[in-house]
C-alpha cells in the first residue's frame, strides 16, 4: 500500500500539558512532536495514542506521539542531554522515521545541533527521516554571532542531508525573512521569532504548512509557541 497523507505537528507546549490536550487533538495530527511535556503525555491523549519520551525533568521533556493508529518506537542513538529523539512510526503497512527535536543550549544552540546531526546523519539518510520541533535558532540572529554559532551552519548540514524546511519551501520564503512567527518572547506579539521547524526529505511533497494564530494559542496562555502543522503526501 502506498503511503497516505501524513499530518505532522511540531509544538512547544510550555508545560501544563494536561490543559492543552484538547487543543492538540483539535489539530487532527497523525504524529506530534511535543516539547516541554511530561513523560506521561501520550497517556493523556485520548484514543490509541502511542508515544516515546526523553528528558531529564519528568515534567518538561520531548515526546513524539502517534495518533490515528500510528505506533511509535524509540530508536538509538538518543541524545537525551540535548533532546534529540529518533523514532520509527508504523501504521499497518505504512512506515515513517522521524527525529523529534528540542535543542537545549550548550554555550549556544548550534554546537549541540551540529553534534546531534553528526550522530544521526546515518539514521536520517538511510530512512529519509523527518526532523521536527523547537530548534531555538533562526538566521536573523546570525549577523551578531561568531562563525561557529551561526544557524546557517545547521542549515548547510541539513541541506547536505537532503532536507528542506516544509514551511519555507511551501511558502517560498527565505530563512530570516519569515512572514509569521512560531515563538513569542515574553508572550508579546511584537517579539515574535520563527524558531520551530519541520524539515522533510526533498523527495516528499508538502501540500500544506500552517501556523496556529497568536490569538488562539498565546493570548489564551496555552503556550508562548504556536503549533506548526504540515501535511505531507
């Protein structure tokens, strides 16, 4: 059987996940990459949700949760100190591979990301894996950073791995010139930044890439991030 449409959502829930389950399920995702969620988050999602979780704080880790029949299996190498979670997702004869991302700072966010990409490059290339989550990085800040701390270095590595940003590719936008934000610093509309991404193999077609609205998710105090929802063919 050929793969059907896959809806992937990346969302930093900013804690308190038990209050946000309804908002997540309303998106209708097949697979959700969730940051700052508890280790029992899959059990809090109604239905047949399956999940994998990593983290050092049981209330604020990284999870990949499968819904609508998708079963999630954790795969090594897991990079728990910086939160990179490779998984295999299976539903019947369908199979996908993903890496959940929630980058934690080590002097900067670029070094741990590059280190993780080095460890995971074989997994990504072999399985045409999707990378998604909170990268905590954007090109707009590169001008003020040292060469070894520029997000452009991460984008170069992802490009060599054959991965493209679903949002940027679908909307024809350049990194650093995004017309919509995924994160709002101090919950303020005027301090918005695009730091959450879904990177997909360039062989996969993206039919939709949508961000949640500030009013629906931030004004209501659900999170200082809005979900990025991507439909893949």
